[in-house]
């Protein structure tokens, strides 16, 4: 049976985890003198984790998230939405 209702997709509790990891990773990049916006764009477009510094385990942390999770959190933040 095919439903005519639109399905909703949510990450649930992972949203807070994503926001925390993004903030921590960007802070580590800033401490090392990198522009975190440029570095995150490079990572999101290429998938190459070397755009994220290994300082303070930022690279390891950011790789805990899928790139689509990062994009979702960034768009949610930009639009001012909580869930």
C-alpha cells in the first residue's frame, strides 16, 4: 500500500552531537590559524578529511558525522530551527 503522506526524516538526539562537534572542530581550526569556514567548505565539497586539522582530535571528531549530517545542522542553524 502506498501512502500519500509525506514522510519526515529526523536525526533525533544526534542534532546536539553534530552541533557540538562542528563548534569544537571549528574552534580547533581557529586556534591553529585556519579559517574554519574555508576549511569546512573544502571538507564538505571534497570529502577529504585533511581539510580539518588533527589538532585536539578535530579531524577524528568531525569524521564521526556524515557530511549530510553536517550540512543539515548548518542549514538548521542558518534558518534558526531547533528540530
